[in-house]
C-alpha cells in the first residue's frame, strides 16, 4: 500500500492529479485536501471513508466504484445452479482488510444460510495459504468453491484456477480474466470499463471540473462468463437457461 508519507512527497512536488485504488486513495486523502483524487474501487467508497455521498462526493475526491464485493449472494446462487448437489461449498476469502471484504463475508454467509448450503470459510493472505486451503477444503468435503474479491485474490487468480483444476473443484470468480485463464465461471461488472471511466473522470478534472461535483460512477451492467471447456473437464453440465443468459461463453 502506498502510504501517506509518499503522497506528502508527491504533493510537495505539485502533482496535478492522483489516481489509485482504495488503500492508496485513503492515504492520499490524508495527505492533501486540495489535489484532485480519482479512485477505482470494488468496495463501498462511503463506508470506506473516501467520500461523503455517492451523488455529491464533496471535497477533492471522486471516482468509480464497481461494487464487486456486493455480488456475493448472486454468485453463490449461480454456483448452486451449476453444482446443485454441492451441500458444502468452500468460500476462499481475502483477509478482511476493507469494509467491502467484510460486507462480502456477511452477505455470503447470509445467502448460504438462506438456501441451506454449508459454507466452509477460509481466509488467505499468501500463496502458500491458498495451496493449503484447497487441500484442506477438499478433505472436508467441499464440492464447489466461491473465490472472493480483493486485490490479493485477483493477483493470485492463475494459481487459484490451476489449483481448482488440479482438485477437480468447480469455482466461481469475480473476474472475467480468471475464466479466460481456465476458471469455470465469473459474474462481475467489467473492471476494464470501470478503469476506463476513472480515466474519463481524470480527463474532465484536468479540464477544470471539480471532483466534489462529479457523482461516483457505478456499474450499469454485470457480465456472466462461462468456460464450457472447463465445465467438460470437470464433468459439470451447464444448464441451457444459464448458457442463454451468459454474456460470454468461452469454448
């Protein structure tokens, strides 16, 4: 994480604009109240203390929130449609360092209870913990996996996809890129579009608009991506109605 001291140095060098994720923007906000700041976040920026309001951020901060962690219940529902016999599901979550990840955990546990599924939740923060988690979860009878949000989990997506394949575990992810790398399924807003919108806001601010007057942009479309080759390898049958709903089918 980029700390406040770093941003203080940048402010003294008279930077024109700061763009970053939640941890770096929190540090930047603590360092300056005048330099415009644009964030791209998967969490709730109000709860994280980035802004006062989505519609009227105020101050020197605005940005884009793709609210990725708020989709826990929908992802669990989709996974249940593909693996309905899985009464035990592994939930691999990043250590709860943000309000978004904490909210994801609450929503996921509530959703599991609502549909009668037992969730085995494990927190991970290193590559070694991910490998150990897969081994333990399979031994404990988990027949499917929910892979949580967060920058660390995203950075480990190829490792997680490979481990899911090795252990024969159907899994749902929160990034399309994981499915392109061989994961089974994802449901998420377009992260690429979110960062593009952050760039648009950066351009508008550089042309003279004030960050506090620009409402936080939220996703308007969520994409379901399914890898049918992975489904065949895992011996999983994708329901036709789900395939029809998919925004992208990777073959």
